[in-house]
C-alpha cells in the first residue's frame, strides 16, 4: 500500500488509466486541493474506471465506494481493470458498485465524509437535468437527489461536483466545440443553477473554480480560472459544497 501511495500516478499511467502521470496529478489537485483523505470515507458517483476512487484510497481513505451503473450486468474491460487493480494492490477498502445513486441512497446505512461527482451529475437523471430550469417536476426530481446527497454526508462533510456549462461560446454559435466535440451541452446546467439547488437543500457553497486543461499545469489556472476563459473553451467548473456541522435534521 505504501508503494501504491508513493507511485500512484505512475501506476495509473502504467495501468492505462491516464496518458501522462503529470496530467492526472494536476487533475486531482484541481479537484481536491489539499483535502486530507486520511481516515475518511468517500462516495465516488459515476466513477468510471475508478481513477478518483483509487486516488482517495492511495491517500489514506478508510473506505471508498465507486458507483458506476453502466457496468451493471457486464464484464466490460472497465470492470475487469477496476477489479484487477484493486486486487493487485490489495485495496480491500475500495468497492465497485454497479448501481445508480438512487439505488445506493435507498439502501445506504452509514454516512460518508466526501461525495464526488466528476462529470456525472447530469447522468444521475439526464432527462430531469436537461429540463431542470424549465420544468418544475424535473427540478423536484433533482431536489430529491440533492436531499439524498445531503442525507448521505456526515455533518461537516464535503460534496465536490465537476461538470461543464450548458451555455458556452461554441454552443451558442451553433458550432461543434473544437476542444470537446462530443459533449451534449443540452444535458448540462450552469454553475449558478447547481449552487441555487444545493444551497436550497441545506448545503453551503464554499467554492467555484474553473478548470483549465491538465496539460497546462500550474500556469493553467492563472490563465483560465475565470468565467470568460471557461465560456470560450469547454466551460469546465468545480463546485465545492459543505454540509454544516449543525445540519437541518429533516434530511
């Protein structure tokens, strides 16, 4: 386990979970900064191949649950890669659950210290997310999901959401985005929409940052950590929320 911590980024590169170790290192820094995982429990929503889950485990998390419903009933290479890495590095504290967040929240027993949704918040309910600001029923469906996240966190816990704008320069000009041509912009929402929704639920927003390209390293945030730069490229952002120590018990 010590070797896994020390050589984590090179291990991820060797295992095919990233192209360059330095890029993944910067990505994790953008998401978590100096957050201490030691002894904390983590829920990774839409964790894909498990990069964030393995990172949390390598930094001392006590238990990490990776939700990836797309792997339900499959023997895909993603699932095989996850299980192989967990076994190879004896990561008994990392669990892959091929279920939705809705299914998880309906059966959860204990609260966690950190919830992470990296490029997955819209996938929790794509239909509702696409109509979030236009349809009261869709807003209520996501309000229930936000309440479930609130309930799943311990008081003082943290929620990290990374996603992209619904509106950016390319989308509003009707052009395919040069930087990420595959994003379905209509399935996303603006940061302000998420802040309003989650604060209504009881969370306190403690930060909004705009992501720069990992390849730019530490110079990237200096150039791109602003709304205009984000609007002109992919509109990637990171929101951080805290659950107050004296949280409303109704959730």
